[in-house]
C-alpha cells in the first residue's frame, strides 16, 4: 500500500492515474464483496458541506467506494473513534495549521494504520502534514520574504512543527503555482528542515515499498543539501 501526496489543484480529480490508484488500493483492503470505506477528513471555516460533496463526487468517479466524511470546523479536534472501520484515509486541503490542530489526537494511530498497510492520500494540507517535521505555513524567515505573502496560511514566519510522521522529509505544495518551492529551499538552507519535496498542483508523489513515483501533469521538486549548499532537482515521473 502507498502514501499518495497531492500538491493541490482542481484537475487532479479527473486524472485517473492519481485518484483511481488510491481507490483501488482501498479496495484491496476492504472485505470481499464490499466497497472500500474511505475516511475523508476535512477541516473548514464553514460547515464544509460543499467541499465534502465535491470530494465524494471525485472519489466516486475514481472507482466504487463509500466516502465516510469526518468534518471539523477550524479549531476543532478529531477523536480516535473517527478512524474506526476505515479501509483508507483521505486528508483534504485548507488551512494547514487548523488541520495540524484537528489531527493531533490521531497522529499515533494514523502512523500505526499506515504502517500496517492502510492507504493514505493527503491533498495539499494533508500532504504537508504527512511529514515528520511539517511546514505548516509562513512566508518569511528572519523577517526576510521567501515566498509570496499569500502562502503564509495566517502565519508570518515560516513555521515547522511535528506532523503525522509518515515520511521523514518535509513536503510543500502548490509548488510552481504559488511559489512555495522557494520557501522549502529557504527553510532547508536555514536548517529548519533537512530537505524535502515541493509538489506541483494536479500532481502526486506516491511513496510505496518499491520507491517513489510521480503521476499527474506537473513536477515534484526535490530539495537536498550537499557541500555546495542547497540543491534542487526533480523526481523523475514513473
């Protein structure tokens, strides 16, 4: 089973190479003759019903499944009972710090479930929080702008805090579209994170036992360090 990290965007849902693979993995986890139950975890500033309906529709297009929507308003928290009976986990997008707060009670169990083979898909905020040390927002480091102000997610200084811990590198999203690749480069150079990946919209980095693969229409930018400083390269598409 795999960890699917989607960089955001609106067209990815119609790219069957991204969502269909996730739904198919969920089906492998389901009991025989049942459709997979996919837990959809969404944190919104309103009632979230429109967002939930859209995700349910997108998942239905990708294959037979039952979306079990778990909605929280920003500032709320999930309970361990919200993970019961699920064959896969989908964590959506929105204000990343609010997702971090809501998911905090689930972190240990999410790690256990994914380590045990439960497929995970993180979309935007859900992708960023898959990291052990997650970049949750901010657009300045030491008062110097490193990405557009609009990428700050209500934070000014780039903020790194414990994530779910499914992967050991940092993840940034909306890379080319929002200019967040620069934030990840600067965070790596400043020693806030040990490096990571910045994922374009409508693109997914899939982490599995067989390695890394890229699907979708954009790129995944890999940020690493060496003796010469910070190096940026791309992860080759599968």
